[in-house]
C-alpha cells in the first residue's frame, strides 16, 4: 500500500549552489510548492535573485504570497565552519531542515587528461563536489537523525558510472559520492533519514554549456523531469528507492517502486 504524500507546506528545504542553474530551479520549484527554502551559495547577488524568484513563484502559486519563507546564507561549502554557520542561520530563520539538496558543484575546465590538468583546479572541483557535500551533510544530518526524519538528495551524474577522461575530477568526485552513499544510506534509513543520489540528466545550464561534451548538443534533458523527482522526494513518495542511484529520463520511478513493493 502506498503511503500518503507528505504535505510540503510547513517543511523546510536547504539548497546549496542555489544562485544559478539547477540549484535555482530546484529552489524556485520547492518554494512554489509551499516549502520554506534556505538558499546557500558563494555569491550574495545571485542568491538574492533566486530569493526574489522564489517569492514570486510562491505568490503566483498561492495568490497572496502565503507559504514558506526564504532565507539566504553566503558560504563556501568547502569550508566546514562557513556551511555550519549557514545551516544554523537557515534553521534560525525557517526551522529545522526537512530536505537537503546538495547541488553545489564544479566541473573540469580544459578537458585535459588528469595528469595534464592544473592540479589546483582539479582539486577545487573534487573538493567542491565531495568535501562540500560531506560538510553540508555533517551540518544538517545530526539534527535530522535526532528527529528521526529527513531527506537528502545528492545531485549526481551519469558520469559517476560512465566516466569520461576529459572530466576526471568530476567523474571521480561523483563516483566517490556513490560509494559514500552506498555505506551511509542504510544506517541513515534506520534513523528515519532517506538519502538519494539522483542524476538530472544533461540539463542546459551555464555549467553544461561550458563542457566540450555538450558542444552542439540539442537533446537537452527537460529540467521539469528532475524538479518533479525532487518534489516526489520531498513528498516522501520515493522513500523506498533511497540508497540507489536514480537517473532522470532513464529510470522509470514508478516501475522501480512497483518492483520494490513486490520484493518486500
């Protein structure tokens, strides 16, 4: 039997890398659905643009602007103290975080073999994608586990399982997240927290447009597919699929849910 969807009004989301691209799309979709949204990133100006977009989406959806609030916190996810302070600021402004979307990330520039790539830039990509995700989880998960409730989405990529030598830092970092989540998902589930790795597909953003692999591409993934998946996570609809890698546009979530129910 399918559990009833959780209402989103009254829930709080924290989205990293919320100043642009997929992070901004996710934040606006969650605000439109009635959630309070904490926006975290390194650029205050871009975060403020996202905050205004969230407020406009919420007003358009409700007609009177009612619904969850928006909080902005500037932080570099690679810095533990900064992201910890940002998470605390979001909690103080909006309440405990129910949904964490780890979206902040970078991709290799130059498309060089890893032994030729600039080492500082290489590690910047790897550390942003891995250290940043770990730091943010450590800032939010203790409270989720104490409450026995929460959901975490790590924005991943098919390049985690289908590597491309032009993007060694990005591929390695996303594969590392899969390995980490493989050992973290079950103990978190035992504490009421559901952890997901979801690939949005190749969505047209500033980051993907900078990638050689996307040059001349015209078959972009519709971002609405990923946003729908995030909303399903927030509602609790995809909880049985926590702990597995999900690829938007390739995986049929409903079919996977049916298989999961039959298996148990």
